[in-house]
C-alpha cells in the first residue's frame, strides 16, 4: 500500500503539472479567448487548448515567458497575471487575465493509538485489538489508517472504526505504529512499544519429605525446571534477610531433587533458589 501511495502521489503531481488536474481550461482561437479571465487558487494550473485547428498552435505570452498550446502553467503564489495569446501564423493577439487567490491550505490529519497502551505487557502468544482514532480538520479528509507491527504492515483500514486484530505474537519487544493518510497524501504517525513475555507458568519450589537417615537430614525439592541451576541455602535466623548462606549448587536433572545434609546443633532453615 505504501508503494501504491508513493506511485499515486507521483502520478497526481505529474497530472497537475501537465494536464488534467488544471483548475481552469482556456480555449484559444483566432477570434477570442474562452474565458478571457479565470480565477484559481495558489498552486493550481491554467491549461490553454486550441479551439480551432487551422490557426494554431498559439503562443501564450506572460510573466512566465512564452509557451505554445496545448500547455499548462502552474501559479504557486497569489496575484493578477496578464498575458496575450496569438497565432504563430499571425492574427489573434487576444489579452487574458489569470487571478490567483491564496486559497485555503490543506490541514494535516492526526492519529492516536488507543489500544493497547504504551508499554503494555502481554503473555505469549499475544493477541489483542490494535485500535486508533484518526481525524482531520478538513471534512471527510481521512483516506485510511495503516497498522504496523515493527516493519510489517498488518492491515490497512479505510473506514472507521479504525481497528484490526494482532494475533500470536511471540516473545519480544515490538513497536506498534499507526499511519493516517489524507486525500492530499499528507500523513501523521503515532507509535507505542509493547512487550510480550514468556507465558510459561512458574511453579513454586516446595521442600517436602523431611527425614533423618544415618545422622543426615534429608528432604525433597519439587517444582524445579530441568536444566536450571539451583542453589541450596541455609539460615539460623529468619529475622535477617541477609543471613542466608549458600551450601550447595547443582543443575536440576528433572523437576525434583533430594538434598542430604549433616545434622548440626541448633536451629536451621533451608531454601532452594532457582537461578534465571
């Protein structure tokens, strides 16, 4: 769609500067100009064409120099411009006037992403409604809204409500962007960032089945993740969060493990931490 709009923009520009987008056509003949006076706005084009085929082409002489029919001239600024038209074969020499007013400048569109919110966090695979509000001070001057996820356009919506669905996004950080276009090929952009996180549920590590065997203290740990590194810690005082001491480190072979420690005098607490 972006390429199509660039191509259309080129064609519109070419068309305006050359032929059919001229605001006013003036017919030229050996007898008159029709009309002799035209009113246009700044940026518009006057296009002179031959009303007869026997005495043309005609030379159009004005502040822009001399052009020969059929030919258009663009008027970028307001003012009153006088010119003459005459046949290259002699005759004619009719006076004409182009009156150029300032006109009303094109207003720019605006767009705001309303869903999701900036910095929203989703669980993978993420699916959500991607919604934007678009407007333009010029009536009926919103062409469409493009919806982008990173560098991929996922939808192009031409009528309100401007919304689409995004589905099955994997883990990662994404830039969501909405681009509004008006019929003058002006644009506005709004973008936000979202994060999709791993949705794997975290199972708490539980310590169970405490026993005394041959002077050793044994217990089981469950809720481990195979391949993750675990640290066994002990403490004699739970009142101090800094009182934990690491006494063993291992890599879990499965989701359970058995720990064996010598019995030592006094009160002891144990915990197993799983490293990221």
